C-alpha cells in the first residue's frame, strides 16, 4: 500500500509507484487500484478497469480529478480517451461510469471508505 500522511502539513515524499502493489477496489469488481499516497483528506491512486467493469452510482462529497492514461472511460455518457481529464465538483453524481475497452487513469479524490466515513 502507498503512504498515508493524513493531517501532516509541510511534508514531502516521493513514491516509487511501480513498487506499490495493485489491490482490488473496495467499491466494485473488475477494478484494481494502486494507493499511492493520502494527505489532507485527498488520496492519489492509479485505477485500472477491466473491459466491461463499471462503478455503481455514487455522489462526490469532494472534488474528483481524473486523467486518462490509457484506454477509454465512459462517464455519464461521455467518452474520455488517453490524454483527457475530468473534474467533478463536490455534490455531483456519477450515474454511469464504465469502460467497454478497459482503461487506466490517475485519480485524486477523497478516500473511499465502505459504508461511508
């Protein structure tokens, strides 16, 4: 797992991302994540979706930033390919997020905690 530094201001750390293990997503099947780092209420992850994988409908309690590294992600009917980014503000709802082809993306978001919290 990556490095967690919740609430530590003024720190700086470099992470060898290749050394961070892939682990199954706690949110849905067919998705693996590399939890790179967490601080100040945000988490940095690389997310890999298998072809046909989908996230359940969910509401964003904080901003979410996505950058597509490879493949294609469909977010609420809009296709995002390599090099595209998506920014969702707090309070937005994702009704349909899936990948027909499979994809890998960089994600900055509030950490997902099953059951809330």
